[in-house]
C-alpha cells in the first residue's frame, strides 16, 4: 500500500511529535483532538504549550475537532490518545475508516474494565487484526521532538503491515524495527509503567542506585513471567519494547509514571498527585489491570502488588520497600515464583 495521507488522533505531546515527523517526511497530515480548547490553541499558535512548549507544527497540518475530517480519504490512522480513550475514539471513527486502511496504535496501556491490550481493543471495534500495528518503545516526545536518536518497534500479526509502518515512521533520528510478537511488545510497553512508578518511589524516598538496579531486574522478571503466561515470547522482554523501554521510563526525568512514584515516596496521596498533573500517567490504570491479571494467571508479581497497594490502598512507600525486602528467601531464578 502507498501511504500519502495520514490521520493522527490525539494532540498530546506524542501526537504533536509524530504529526510533525510525518509532515516533515512528506505526508499529508490531519491531526484530530477531542478537546476543543486544545484544538483552538494548536490551530492558532501551532503548539500545545501545556504538554510540549516550543514544538510547533507547520500550517499545512490540518488540526480539527471533527474526527471524520481527520479520517476520510487517509491511508493510515495513528492512534495516540490515552489508553482509556482508545475504544471510544475508534468507535467514533469506525464509520469513516475503510476496511483496508492501516491502524497504528501508539497508545500504551491496558483497558482496566476488560484487561485487554490496545490491539485487542482495536480488533474488537474495527475487526481484521492484520491491518492493526503497534508502535512501541522508549520514545519520550520531549526527545524525539528535538531529533534525538530514538529506536522503536512496529508490531503486527501481519509482517507486511509492520513493514509499511516501519517504512512510514523511519527517519534519520528514529529507527524502527519490526517484531511479530504483538503480545510481548504490548505487555512490555505497558507493564514497565508499573515498575516506573516503583522506581519513582525509590527516588522520592532518597534511596540509591543499588535499590533501583535491583528493582529493574526484578521488575523485568515480573513482566516476563506474566507475559509468557499470556503467550508472549521471552526474548521480546529483553528487547526495545521491554528492557529498553523499562530502563528509559524508570530513569528519565520526562517519565510521568516515575514522577507519580516520586510523589508517593515523598508522602503524597494519589488523588493529590493526579490533580496536579496535566498529562496522563498510564501506569496508574495499568497497575490495577496488571494486578488483576497477576491473580487471573496466578503469577507472583510482588512489585506490582505493592505498587497497587501504594496507589489504591494508601500504603506507605517505606512500608512497601520494607515488605519487599523482607519477603521469604528464595533462588534468583525460579520459573514459577519471584
């Protein structure tokens, strides 16, 4: 398929960044945003100053609140709305998306009410999994918008779809690999946000590199154990959308999930933290979904369980660390428990 027109859903930091990247590559881009006040700002100033100040869009990029305008006659749709809004957004666009168009999901997370991955949500709404592709990996918009070298993954059940997405988004500063393990790619890119909240807690408590290094190692094991139980390939979790995204999100000053954890470590409660945030921290909802999935699949995920208690049961961050450290002694590598 030849790609020339692309509709992007969501004018947040990643949506703005991808729209600019695609336009600079020569595609005709239509950017849709749900909130009218954001649409008006981006139309007039060509930027979303609250989430990505200083990054402007060319006037050739159409910005609209009408999803049909951003969808009709396009060759590809790119979904960059928060994960909790993916289903409603696609349901609103479904009537305008031809059955042969590629739908690229760049939203990371799990739908709490159904525990489904984003590609599963898209499949339920649109049908035909072979036209759905995920675009995941360590890709903070703050850095990609500055053309800092970045590597991500395009993942689809259809290799030709993945290759088309790869070709579409590949630029000198953003390299795109393909990976057919859709389950592993999506779970890696989603579950790492839970570990990032824990990493922020370590920062908020004033602990050090030893603590965080151990957290990343044990957190990766949790992600891997659940992923394998759900049908993912182990190797994917050692790749870009697994270990790569995990390290980035747990260490970065740009990480909203790490920030939530840092605030928890300093003694703030979840409602207070979220009330003071502009952008969405996907890990908050993902923690709930991940916790439920760990019970459903009977996978031992102590870090996820403790983060869940910190977020939803107001458990003190210091007690979280204490309880993790004082768990029963066991071997490092156990196929069934951590």
